[in-house]
């Protein structure tokens, strides 16, 4: 009021915004416009005023401010580099991610040309890119940028046209730093090249027949792979001096001067490479500086050639320019060095082998065994003199002969199979065979081994054969004398033994079967008199020894005890002994039989344990275990389901508790068990506790006797809760999907109702929403077979209001309902039902509504399970409702803002900082007398619309200084040239850095009023 009075005293008019309270208590924003009529002395004689409700406009401005804040946050905190630039390539705005990529701060970039970031060779392309983008093209390409610190980065850009905040065309740049990724790709390519070079080197040196070839291949690989100018290989000679073996590009004088030099001692086990980037700066090579300069060598590498911890020599690489060796180059050189050293040593070994072959040939000729070599063609390629004399031949007569020509056909074929197996498997063979030699049957002990070439392929077989005919004849005689006894003893599953009939009773003989049964040889029993006694189980020791000693008195015993075998385990043995007396009647020898009865003992114990385990397993199994016959008749059950009598269940069939469809499935599976003798698994619905529906997973397995299935075991586990959880989780997932797809709340509510009906009974279902600001409870979704939805109202004291007030779920039967009514907590609203279930819809600890279901016919329709299901789903539904409400509110807000903008009778406009009109409503177009907004957007504001352009400059200075102007009187020009007088209220539009980028304002046409005031003054003057 004070401001109005002050304005009227100073000026002839005022325009003030304030809030007034309506009769219903709501505050509304109003625009108060008033002006004063004065007499000829200037005294105020009356004032006229009008009030305009501008609440909607104020709210629209607030929404606009909030939308701009959200955009700013999204832009600033995006992890992707973002940049805005105008049509001239000037950076308008950047986010933190883009600043991080360039190394500059946002302040350092804004206002600068984008070319400052580009590499020099790419800067000329930028204007063309901008032109293409502004024409509507979207560019995706990689560029080289220079960071603030001077480093080069590769950036992947996606650039497209965008409208800048001032309405002008600009470019949106989305940037990703791909420098590290490209560097890794290049490193992989280089690694592949190095591996390829190593492969070719390895292949070449393995194929090389001479050392000189290996040297040349190695030098070629070194210079090509490392891009070295020159290289060389030096090896220790027999005097321990490093000598040049091969070189590329080195003068004779240089080789002469450095030969013999080594940076390592020959006895070094792990010599390391020595890499010198600049020989001039290496003190250890000072004596060679002039030589290096004369040879134009600036950088060298000393790489040791090591094989099996022995230093063989070195290879050298030389560079004419300064060369900084990388870690990968060092690893590559060591790898190549390893291959070269191995190849050199392999070739040396081959030479040594050739020399030793001659020595071994001399030894073979002097041997008194037949020595021969047979190749893959089954031809004798070598035979020593002894082998030739066996067949009355000379060496040269035997060599080259087919092996089969030396033996009878049946023996030759047997030998051929043995040789073929050696050529195929490479496994040596030793055998004793007989064959006729010069009409006499001879026995030979022959050892055959494969001979391999340098590639590991078997090329021939070496044989050494010794005549053992005399030994064999002796063995045959001995074997015949014991064959019958050994055959009898070995065929029996027991051990026979004899002991002396005296106090310690040492073992004098024991059959070979003891090795198979105990793991100990007969010699171990005979060697140690206490061996048997020392391995008896401590718990059986005294009894067994006492009973064994009693044989001297009773003559025979039978006892059982545990005895420790070679594998550390105790076995049960039955021991039966008989005392043998001499002719004088005195004890002479004890004869015994030892039998392993462990399996028998274990079988007895296992039978007892099996019976106990079966009984415990059946009685404590978590599932229902049935024994059933082929007809499904229940012969045994471990326990009955709650609500069933176990005695009555036994004798019934498994089909009595399922639907006909399920019974058919169970018959089919049971028949499969009896026919195919294997277990089957399946899931079925069946009767649960007290007749409720339940789900079971069933496994039916056969009980087989004498190869026939005599009955079956069916183990059924209740999976009802698991099935229910699956349905509930599926429901929650589908609700989340529908929340995103549904267009309206009503569509969402209908879909939610359908899903809930799939997991529980919900024929009568509704959703109530509460508006706390208005204290209003509404029922946007209500499906009921009897009742009607209540009209919007305050919550009251119904059950819905009770859940809303407490924020807790409620399962309410008749008893609880009456109790709550008596306490005054609730009162009956609508048609009563025997059971009612409601849960709160809670988001961010705030109850926004209630979801409820009721049943008019079955008081047991809902229980704790349904309560938990509805409560579990409610949180997802609440969030979906809140999101959908928010989306609808924003849409309505935007519609109202646009409607206010378009329908306002005052001119509403937005301009850039330089005065260009960005947007203007129809009232503004009409005010300036133009036919369309597009026509008005292209005018020069200062020259075409201002009567005096200086007025615009004055207003701009004022609004920049204080952030706004109110009722600033302007004289403007319509399209037809007539004058307009307006009152302009405007504010600045600033970017994130606080820089003014535009103006928003409302103009009120005062032309007619000014004319009326002028006419009034003139009439009063007259």
C-alpha cells in the first residue's frame, strides 16, 4: 500500500504486484495498475485502478526456473564431455568432463575459439565442419587435441546442430577421450609383430642345418625386428675368448679392436642385458669412444646368450643415432637371445653326437651281445660282428637284409608286431624269446629301444640281444618242481604259513598270497620274528597273542583280530592254526591258514547301519516319503501332511489327493519307473494342509530285487512357498514394466489389478490416494461387486483412513473390526464384508494412499500370506504411482505455461543479450502490427521497433545493473510506423557463469490510456 501511495505521489500511475487473500482463504498474485487525475494546479483529484489475477503466470515462471535448473545440473554433472559453441566457433559453455579432457578450466575455455584445442594440422578443417553441422549434418569423427599442458590426446567427437539459449544456431559437441584405448590397440599390433618375428626366427633356426645359417637368420631377425642399423654375434672359443661369428655392417678394424671384450664374467649364472642409449655418456665404454665415433655408432645393446645357466656369448645391436631402449624391446631381445642360444647349443650337441657315434660303434663291435638296428622298412641297417656270427654271416652280408629273411615265418611275424608297436608308441620293450639258430633252439633276452631323429620322429629301432639259453634251461627245471604247489596256493583266497613251535613262534615260511592280501612280502615276515605281532590292533593284541600261544596246549585254535596292512588300514583276519608234533610227540611246527574277512565284517556292520540310517532318514526327511506299489497304493509314509490321519493315508492311493489331470501325469511317471527301472522327477499341484492347494516336487525311484522293480519310493517336498514367491516376484517385475509403458494412471491401475489377481483373490479391489495439501482422499480406481466408491472427501474414520493414519497394513476380520469400532478407531463406511485387507502405499516414508481388497463370501479368503504378498507389491506400486503423477503434473504444468504464454493479452517476449527477439506471443505480434511471429523475429529491434534507440540502451543498462526493471515506459514503433507507448517489466536471463545471455519481459500497451490522459488534461485546461 505504501509503495502504491509513493508511486502515485511521484508519478501519475503505478503498477505493483502483491498477493491478496480470497474469501476461501487462498492467496492469489494480482497486478495492481492505477493512475491519478490532477487539476490544473497538479493536485490529485481522483485515481482509477484495476486488478489482474496473474497467479498462473507467476507459477509458470517458477516452473521455467526449475526446468532451467535441472538442465544446468544435467549438463554440468554428465560424465561425458559436453560443449556448446556458436556458429563462429566460439565456445559458449562446457561441462566439467570436457574441461577434464582438455586440461583447462571452464572459465579458461568459455569465450575462446574452439580452434585453440585442435592440433595445428586440423585447425583449417574446423570452419568446414561447423558449416556442415549447421546445415543439418551429424558428424562423428576422431580428432587430435592439444591439452593445456601441451600433451596430445585423441578425442572421439559426435557433433550436431542445436539451438543455443539465445535462440541462435550452434553446435553441441559430445566428446570421449580415446587416447588410452588407441594406445593399447597400437601396443597390441606391435606385440603381434614382435611375436611374428620370434616365430619366423624360431622356425628358421630349427630348420637350419649349419651354425652359420643360424647366425645369419638371427642377425636378420635382430635388424628387422629392432630396426637396428647393424648387429653381430660373438661366442666364447675353447680358450674362453669372445670371438666374432657373424656380423652386419662392421668394419674389420672395429672387429679387431673389440674382439674379446665382454661386460660379464664367463661364470656369471644370470648375466643381464646392458643397453646404452648414448655411448658418449657411458663411462664404462670410455676406451671405445673414439672407435664408436669412427664407426658412427651412437647407441649399443649387449645381450647375453645363455643356455641352461651357461654364458655362451653375446649378440650386439648398434644404432647410428641416440636410441632409448624400451622395456618391450629389452624383453624381445632376451627372447631372441634365448632362441639363438638354444639353437647354437643344439647344433653343437649334434656335432658331439656325431663324434660320439663313432666311439660307440667301436664299443658295439667289441661286445659279446648281438647289437643291431632295424629301420621302418624292416631292413637291418646295422649289425655288429657278434650278431653276424650267430647266423654264420659277415657284417656286410647281414646289413641290408630284410629282417624276416633271418627267422622262420611265425617268429618273424611275432617280431614284426613288437617292432610296429615300438614305432607307434615309442615305448622300449624287453623280452625273452626262443628261436632256432643254425638248427639249435636258443633263448635270448632282447632289449629294443626307439631311435629318434632331431625332430623327435622314430626312424629305427636299436636291439641288444644276449644268449640266455643255459639260464633258461635251469629255470625250467626249477619251475616244474614248484609249479603244482604254487598253482594250488595261489588259487586259494588265503595265506598259508608255518612257524616254529617255541615261545616267540617266528615265521619260517609264508605263501606268496600274503603280498596280494597285506601288501608285505614274505621276506618281511620271515626277517623280523615280531613283525606279525607288532601290527596287531592294540585293542586286540593281548587277546590274539594269548589265544595263539594256547595252541601249544590245545593243539588247534580259531581266532579273529584286526591287523595293520601296508596301506595303513586295519583289516579283519580269521586265523586258524594246527600244532604239528614230531615223532617223539614234542611240538615241532605250527601250520596256519590266514583269511581276510574284512568285507564280511563290513557287510554285517553296513547292514546294521543301513537299517538304522533308513529308519532315521525316513522319520526325519524334510519331505513326505511314500513307499508305493505299481498301482500307486501307499504301503508306507514317514508322516502325514498336517490335517491328514497317517493311518488312513496308508492303504489309500497317491491319486486320491490330486486332480484327475495330475493323477494321469503321476501314473505315467510311475509306469516309467517300473518299466525302465530309473528315477523320474516332476512337479505337481496337490492337496495341502487342511485341504488347501499346495505344490510338490516329487522324485520316484525304483526298489529292485532280483532284477525286478518290486515297489517304489516317492519323496515329495512342499514347494508351495517357493512357487508363491516366484509368482510374487514376477508380479513385481511386470508392475515395474507396466509403470514405464502405461500412458495414464487409470491404465496403470487396471494393469496392476489384473496382475494382483494372478497371485491372490482380488475380485473386490480399490486404490485410494491422499492429497495432504488438500486433506482429500480420492478413489481413482474402484472395482467392487456390491459397493460403490466414495466421493472425494476428508479421510474420516473408515478402515482406509485407519491404514492411511497408522501407515501399517491391516488384515481385518469381523472380530477385529468390532474391537476397533468399540475403541473408536474406525467406523463402518460402505457395505460390510467378513474380511478386509489393506496396505499403505508409502514413498520416501510418506503414505500417499491405500491399496485394499475385500471378500463378501469367505472370511478365510485372506491370511498372513496374502497380507505379505500385498505389502511386498505395494512399494513397487507406490513408486509407480508417484512417477506417473509426477509425469502428468509436469505435462500439465508445461501445457499451462504454454497456454498462458499464448493466450496472454499482454505482450510476453524473450530476447537475446544483443536485443534479437527469440520468442514472442501472439499478443506481441498483434501489438507491433505484424502478420506473423516469423516476420517479427527477423526485424532489427533497435532500428525498427524503438522510436528512440537510446531508450533501449538506457533500459539495458538499468536491467543489467539491478537485475530487473518494472514499468519502464518506452516509446516504440509499430510496423505501420505509428507510435506505441508501453510499460515494460523485464528481468535478465543468465547462464551458469552468471553472464547475461538474454532478457524476459512483459509489455503493457499504454497508448490509448496515454491518449485519454492527454485528452483529459486538455479538456480540464480548457
